C-alpha cells in the first residue's frame, strides 16, 4: 500500500499517532514553540527521559516515549538555525527528516507527524523548508524498506498549510 503524505493544520500535541516529531534544541530539555508544547503536554517524565539522552546534534534524532501525549513516541530532532550553519542548512534540515524516519521505521511506526522544523525560532524560510521536507520524505519512502502508512506535515498557520498543500498536489 503506498504511503499517504498529508498536509494538515493541527496542534501536533493532540495527534494520537504512533509518533510525533519534536523540533528541539541540542540540549533536548525543552524550550518554546512546539518543543515547549510537547514537553508541557507530555509532562515531567519526558524531561526525565530526555535527561538520560545527553543531547543531540543538528540533523540527528533521538526517540523517547510520549508519556501523557496521545502519541506513543516522540522523535526529537534538532534543526539548523537558518544562516548559522555555514551554508549547510539545507543538508541538515533534510537529515532531520531522514534520521527521524529511520528511527520511526526501527520502532515499527506506521503513522508519524512532522512539525515545520526550523521555521519558527530557527528562522528557516517556510517555502524553502517545506520543499526540503517533502523532497526528503519522498526520497525516503521511495528508497528505504519501511512500513509507513501515513506521514503528516503539520502546519500551525493557514499560510504554511497552503504551502504544503501546493507541494503535495
Ligand atoms: N503543533 C504544531 N506546530 C507547532 C506547535 C504545535 N503545538 N507549536 C508551534 N508550532 C510550529 C511553529 O508555528 C513553527 O511553524 O512549529 C514550527 C517550528 O517552530 P519552533 O517551535 O519555533 O521550532 P524551530 O523553529 O525548529 O526552533 C527550535 O525553538 O522552541 C525552541 O527548544 C526549541 O531551541 C529550539 C528552537
């Protein structure tokens, strides 16, 4: 069965999926934006498990349980800060999607949601970031052995949603 790519506008912390992806920072101990929302909803146990992970580099991903979130797993990835990575931003952002999907496949995840990684505090222009996100996901599902059934691109604004809907047409 082909993997379905879906653009939606939603609060990712409310999604009862196998996994949601968190747009975190290298310390993995929470922050603002979607990171803050995920930690607030998941509760203290998420923070405690993150303490055992000893951080994460840009472009890499780590997995934890979801605790009080409706999602079973949280895959934490660290996106590039736009303009701060010596021109490697696009490769790092692509790697966030790829590494998150490798972890998802290792944990038999069938449905997963990504926020718009790096497009908030980290300043990545949404059009560029969305193109990288969709290209990376399409490359992964075409080239890797996996059991992924649904992959959600979750926007928090109508503008972002429209960008993803146009890319997925
Ligand atoms: N559900 C879905 N998307 C959300 C939610 C939510 N509950 N809250 C915010 N977003 C969206 C933002 O609107 C933005 O489009 O997630 C996208 C990513 O924005 P940020 O959360 O600011 O993440 P990012 O730009 O990757 O910066 C990461 O910010 O919060 C800190 O600790 C985090 O240092 C890290 C940095």
